[in-house]
C-alpha cells in the first residue's frame, strides 16, 4: 500500500509539474500575442497615415510602395497572431487535460 501511495504521489507531482510548464507556456504565448497585436496596431497606424498622405498629396511612387509594404507587413503580423492564438488554444487544451487527470486522481482517494 505504501508503494501505491508513493507511486500515486509521484504521478500527481509529475502532473503538477507538467501543468506548471503548460501554464508558463500559455503565459509566454499570451505575451507574444500581445506584442504581435501591438506591432499590428502600429503598422495599421502607418497604413492610415500613408493613405491620408496619398489622399492629400497624390499617389507618388514612393508613397504607394510604402503603403504596399505596410499592408504586407500587417498581413504577415495578422497571420502570426492567428498562429499564436492557435498555439494558446492548444496549450490551454493541454492544461484542461492535465486538470481532468488531476481531478480524477483526487476522486480516486
């Protein structure tokens, strides 16, 4: 019986360590998503500024090129945000799985 309790405590500790790692991953991914969203907002401000400048002074070749580059950057950042959000969802799902396993262990006692 003592070996069973030791094994159960060991499995519980492993699950708790796994949960801690997963929560740290979710936190890091959330910070990255925030950074990406801030970068996207800055790029969108550049797009608006360039559109206003084109509206005021006409579509010079340089302004159109800058606008196109800013729009491409915004699209790339949006894709990175989506990928990051997908990773967050997957990591949160893993946390849920670990939580269910921990709850099942607690109910066994």
